[in-house]
């Protein structure tokens, strides 16, 4: 049956399977390599672009995404490039990888809140909060444009004194503009006055929303405050729709609401556990200690694996790809030192000690078996 299956495959794959375990010096090269196509590319970026171009052409030709897979030695090495190149090309894809919670857009939004408070409203942290998170204020229709206007005012004024200086200066400028608005007919002056009022109104509201976080409390209390503020700042129907439309193939691939459920559940459980460990239990923690703990949670906690999504090209590591049976398989990083891998075994046991452990029934991979496993990656 195996021979029948092999005979039905292109001549290039037949030649590869029949000669894989033979002495290289005795192999007679085939005249044709149908079924196998090699692409030379200079560097990972060029290679990823070539693969994306080929995958897109297959999709345009009507090949279902489920019949296309991409594999490499370590998907994490290509993850950032794949996210960039495949997203720009409009390709639906899913990378089989383990990601920290910090990769979630919602976690980055919470980190932006923490950074803004911790660095006393520095321009860099305010920009991260106002520009790169889905802020939503029910009171205003165009929150995104309002945020851009606020950052424009902050750049013009170049305020370096922190939250209090920013709010006081903007309040003073806005009050002065209100008094002088009717007496002044200069259009440029009126435009600038409107920007000052808008900036003060926006940042004053932000300050009011973030103020509860300045209080000390137990980990559970701080998490409850953060989630309440996050729900108010980041979630409404408009922002959820926007996030789901703009990031359908983001690093996490999760909808805004699923991110919220996952993150809120994780933080509440971790906070309750941390409160029980504290001495005395439930002791009040400073904002700085809570910030450090929360960032550690985002980095150390890992996201649960996702189920394969229909209509997406799967990108996975080579060991898992050997069990797939797909018509189109792209192997990235196919170069000397990567296939076969030259990464040595951990030095805890020598090769002889590994063989001795194997004789006792404890299976440890020895060097010869490792190379056979590497060759089996291409056998199917």
C-alpha cells in the first residue's frame, strides 16, 4: 500500500523518498524534479516574501487554504516576519506557537495605562495610550481624531513637568482662550484655542478615569479597579468591531471580547492567589509593586493553544508537519545547519551515558537516532 501511495506522487517526491536513506555518493540524480521546487532567497525577509507570493497565487488559483501548509525549524524565528508579510499580502494564516499574554492587544493596552501612571504622563507613554490603544469615549464621536489633536498640542507645548503641569497649563490656556475668543477675530488664534480646550477636556477626563488606580489596596482590589477602568476606556460596540475588523490575523488571532474574558479571568485568579500568599494575607500593596507584579504576569503567563481555524494557511514547526498530508507544503529555512539540525544534545549526559540509560528502559535520544529523525521529516 505504501508503494502504491508513493507511485501516485510526483517523480521528484518519489526520488526523494527512495533515496533518502542511501549513501549520498551512490545516488543518481533524477532528470526531472516534478513536485519539488526550490527557491533561493537572500535572508529570511526575502524568503518569507517569496513564500507569501506563492501561497497567494495558489489561493487565487482556487486552492483551499486548508490544503496549504508552511513549515520551518522554529516558527518563532519567522513569526514577526510572517505577521508583517502575510498580513500585508492579505493572507489568512495561523501560526502554531506559544505566546505570552503580553502579545494580546488588550494586555498591551493595560500596559499603556500602567506606563502612563508610572512615568507621570510622559509624552511617550501618553502617545502609546492615546494612539496605539482602542480608546473609546461615549461622550465624543471621533475619539481617534481627538487623541491625535491632543498629541499635537502636547508636542507644541513641549511640557516636561508631568501630569500636574500638563493639566494646569492646558486649563490656563483653555480659560484664557475662552475669555479672549470673542474679542479676537484671528482665525488661526481661534483654531489654536479650540485645540487647547479640546486637549484639556480630553486629558481631564482621562485623569478622572485613572485616578482610582492611585489608591493602594490588595492585589484583587487593584485588579478590580484596573478591569473597571479598562472596560470603560477600551470597550464599546464601536471599538470591538474596529478591533476585530483591523486585526483578523493578529498575533493572538482572538476577538476583542475573547481577549477580555481570558485576561480578566487570568488576572482575577492570579490576584486571589497572590493575596493568599501575602503576609499578612490580603495586605495592601503600592502601585509600583502592583505594576511590577502585573507586568510579570503578562510576560510569564502563556496563552492557551488555539484550535485550527478553517480557511487559514497553517504555519507550524517541522516535527509537527511530518504528520500532515497536504498537497502543498512550503519548507522555510531549508539550509545547511538547519536541516538536518546541528544543534547538539544538552551536555548533562554524554553519548555513552545516554546509551546506558536506554538499556535500563529510560529512552533518551542518541546522536544516530536524532539524525534518523531528521531524515524522517522528509520521508512522507
